[in-house]
C-alpha cells in the first residue's frame, strides 16, 4: 500500500477500518443466507420489513451502548431508558402535543437523563457502571410512576408507518447511521475514540475529555429513548418494563461486534453488525425450534466464543 | 549564543508533594535557537520541572514566564496556545486511530464543523516528512513499532508549530537511525529559532546536540552553564554527591557466609545473560537508570515471570523456582515497589496484613489460633518499630510505615533471601534510616538481601556489592571501595570511566 494521497485520506482510513471487520461481515452474511434459506419470506418486502423491525430497536440500543464502551464507559440503564421512552411516547402522543410533541418529549428526556448521568460520571469521577446501575433503578421507578401498568396511546397511523409492511424502520436506521458517520467526522466525534483509548493522552492533546463524556452519554440516552418510542409504536402502547432485556442484549451485541471493554477498541459499524448477528441468531434458533431456555444458553456460549476466538487467534499469531 | 530574551522561563520555582519538597527554587530559561539540556539523576525533579513548564502543574512559589511576562496560572491549554509543546515519555496516542488522526488530535483543521481530512493530510504529510515517517497516514498507530510511535508523538508536537519544544527522553525507544533523524531535526528546528529543552540520560547525545546545560540535584540547580569544554565525566560529577549524614548504618567487615544464590547466564524479561551471586550476610544492590531490567531480575529470581539460566543454585538446590510458591518454599520473598497495589491490602488492619502469609502456618486443626497470631503481631511490631495500634487500617500509615508492614509480613516465614524492589521510594528520611537498620540486621542474621534501588546514595552506603544494569545487561559489578556514586552513575549512563575510579566489569 502506497502513501495515501491527500484527497483520499478519509476514504483510506474507512477502508482500513472495514478490512479489520471482514471476518465479521462474512459471518453476518453467512447467517443471513442461512436465514433466507430457512425462511425465504425475508426476501419479500413484507418479510424484510418485519425482519428489520425486529432488529431496529436492538440496533439502536447497541449503538447507544457501543458509543459509551468506545469512550471507555458502559451503561446498565439502557433497558429502563427504553421503557421510559416507550412510556413517555404513549403518555404524550394522546395529549394536545400530538405525535411531534411526543417525539420531542422522548428526545428531550433521553438527552437530559443521558447528560445528567454523563455529568455525574465525568465531573464527580464516579464509575459509570455504578452510576448507571443506580440510574436504572431510578428510571425504572419513574417509568412505573408515570404508567403503573401497560397502557397509554400511540396513534394507529404511527404504528402502521413504523411497524407496518414497509421498510420505514430500515430507512430510519440508514439515516441514523448516516448522521453518526457525519458526527464521527467532527473533532468531537473522533474525540470519543481518542478519549476512550488514552484519556490522559487525549487530555494532554487538548481534548476536553469531560465534555466528550457528557456528550456521549447524552447521545446514548437519545438513542435508547428513541428505541423505546419505536417499541411503543410496535406494540401500540407503553409498557413500563418492556425494555428490560435490552440492557444485556446491547452489551452482548456490542461485544459480538468487536467492541472492547477497555475503551477505544472497536468500531460502531462492527457493533451494528453485532446487533444484526444477534438478531439473526435469535431468529434462526427460533425457526430451528430451539426451546427458549436453549436459546439463552446458546446465545451465551456464542458470545463467549465471539470474544475468546479472536483474542486467542491474535495470541496464536503473535506466538508464531 | 543568541541575545534574544528567553521564550519560556521558570523563576525560583518551588514545588512539593505531600510536604515532600521536590523543587527548591529552580531557575531555567529557554532561549530561541538554543538546545538546552536538562540533566539530573532519578528523582532529581526533572519531570516535575517539565510539568511546571507545560502547565500540567502549578508551582507552590515562584513563577513561569512566557516572553518575559509572568503567567499567573498556566494551564496545559494556555501553554499550548503559547506555542509550548511537550513530548512526554509515556505516549499520548490512541492506538485504533490512524497516524493522521493522532497527529492532528486536539488541533484538527475544520471545514463546516467537520474535520477537513484533505487539509489534515497535507499538514500531517509535512511533519511526517520532517521526522521521516513514511508509513501510510491511514495506518492505525497500534500497528506501529514502539520507536515509530515515538516518531508519531514527535510529529504530533511539531504539527502545532511550537516555539518551545520540550523533549523528555525522546530517544529511549528509538533505533540508532531514528535517533539520527531526530538529531538532524532538532538542529533544523534550532536554526529556525525554536527553543528546545532536551532531557536525556545519554550523555553523548547531550554533548552532540546541546549547547547549554542545567543540572538538577535534589531539587536544586547545581549547574547552569554552557556545555563548551565540559566532558562526560564532568557532567557526571555535576549530577552526583550529596549529604548523607548519619543516614546509613556502618558496613560490617566482610563476614563471608554460605552461598545463598548463584546463577549464571540468567535471562528474564529485559535481563540477558546476567551473573549474580550472593552470600548470607550480604546486601547486594541492583542499580541503573529506571527500567533497565532491575524489576525483571528480581521477578525472574522469584519465579513470577518466565526466566531461564544456564546454571542456578539457590540455597544448595539447583534450578530456578518455577513459580512464586516454589520461591517461597525455597525461602525467597519479594517486596514489590508498588506497595499500595501489590504489597498490601490497604483497607485492612496492620495486624491482618502482617498475618496474611502466616495464616496457614499458625492455624491449628484448620482454625485460626488467635493467641498465637496476637503474639506474632506484637513481636513483629516491636521489632520493626511500627508505632501505634495494630488494628488501624494500613492506609492510615505513612508511606514509610506502610513499607515496613510490607516487609514485616514475610519475616515469620524466616526467609533466607529477601528481594526488595526500591523499598525506600517515597519514604521520609527518618523511616529510611529505620529501614536501612532493619536491612542491615536482616543481613547480620544470615539472610541475603537483594535490593533494587533508584537511589544512588543508598547503593553506595548500604550495599556490600552493587550490580549496575544497563539495557538488560550487567554494565558493572562493583564492590568495596569501588562503589562510588560516580562509578554507578557512569556505568548506568554508559560513560567510560578513566583509571582509578574503580570500575570493574564482570568477567
């Protein structure tokens, strides 16, 4: 490989990031093919729409989780934020504010909770895992106070738009990924990686690492709350505990996608692929007739394998 | 020499940490177009001075001045804005980001709020050409060898077009070729009027590159002069020698005990092909600059990292211990340098820390014998002059007393060999004296003490024999009157000593 020409630096960096993920891309492609063989319905518009609608909230929460893991943090409040997003959506959309007001409220709540959490972690220098664990209890409590049992109202047309027979969810995901790419091309976006990898070095280089952390938490909160809005539209109502499984699934998907626990390692595109892989795996196991318990066991084994195999391959290569 | 005023100065700066003075009224002035060397032994205060000059720390007293104007509160950001760039020893790079993204970090050119990758590539290409980095700019830094990463770090400093460039041991991980490139680069920058502060332990580099030198010793300036007409030995003389007072117990006349350790062709970590022998009753010092393999030597003997030897005999048994348990069984114990993380359980009491290695031995019928434990703790606390209630948590003690606890816990095992890694670092002078007395007494009891130390007077005045390591090799083995500060520092820095200084190489 020759010197990157001045105009092609950005493209060259992107290509190199993709190259490291070829293995993951192949595994995802193989599973997709297997899925299509088992369930050819995915190749129709309706089937594709349903499939991507199942994947969509997991993709969003995985992005929310990966954003923080790349910055050297983690969050255990994903699930409760999804629930709260669903509850806010279902309680505001029926009011005078309507759907636009509801969306605005969901985004504002996600942004606000994320920013406050981030400020506590960054400015008081507390461990993210503890702060978000505490936050998860508080957020769950608030969701249950707002809507003690599933209910609320989501307009039928919104459910049809997002979770009907058209791939709107998939298009929205593409838009969100595009926005992320633009954000990553700003100094602030790239600083998320730098500060996660080497916080002291980034600080010495003039990166405002506290601000970066707060922004990461705020964006993560928005993504999780939006996933909640989508789930509310999917189910047609708000459920104050519907998000619970998303916390650990978001971590699992990010890890499957090669995001490391120590910060700065991994890529967002890898994490999104990881969420797709997890989503496909769950579906495939379902269609193969695995009982739910066996699905959980298999899921766990696959995740440990996904971490162990690359790490030991690298060791083995280094030893040769 | 140039007549222009200094770009960056420290004026009579004082700085202490936890009541421990590190800098005691230091002056230094960096002038444009001059390469200024900063020399001093480990712990002389060089790093602290760099941190003051770059705004990472604020002085307790005195001032930092830029362009002759004292700055009341210099921050890293304002120092950068004033054109001060520092290349630190630890790298400030993010491994997964590309070379270009690392070099530009914190100073990206922007267009419409986005990073202008085209402009970044041009700027980065320019500084990479200066430092001789030919790797593709999109390559992640993690894929580079350590020396190349150091060059990226230097390019990163240049990318900000500094007026003052501070280089803290920039060549320690560079190949000879890379060091040559850096040397030419420094000359170019000097000719362009950049003020350069160059910290290095390699005196030949200092003599080749620098025209002025400031020597720090014990937090004070012992020389601030032109380098013209000063040779290597002259520089070493400026760095060594300090008041030792009554700090050290007298060395006994050599009483030769039985051989406790005898290894040949020993390699572990950085250490290559070392020969080490020690007898009961001896204190053997391991000296050298920081990180030349001292810790690896101790850990290798202790079975904590993989080690091999052509021949090894430890207390009459042949072979190195295979692991830490085997080393303990063979009567070897290790006291780590990082007592807070490796040596002690800080929130637990003094008593339970002391008892930790002995719990199994003192137990009767699988249960702890509280009375025997209390007796042992009281006995050790008295022997080691640990003052106060043994039920207090260890973290309530001063650093020196913590170190005494870390030492004490091994004594009930009656070890034949004590491996100590810099036991007096960060310890106050009075406790140092007590630790020295203790070590001397351990030796008198027939133990072998192997002491890695970053404190040269300690090696000179406490040890019966001293091995000086340099880049993993034993650069000198000194004994008796040949142990002088000049000989140790000279060997550590690779300065050839003339006749009469008493340097003796290993055969």
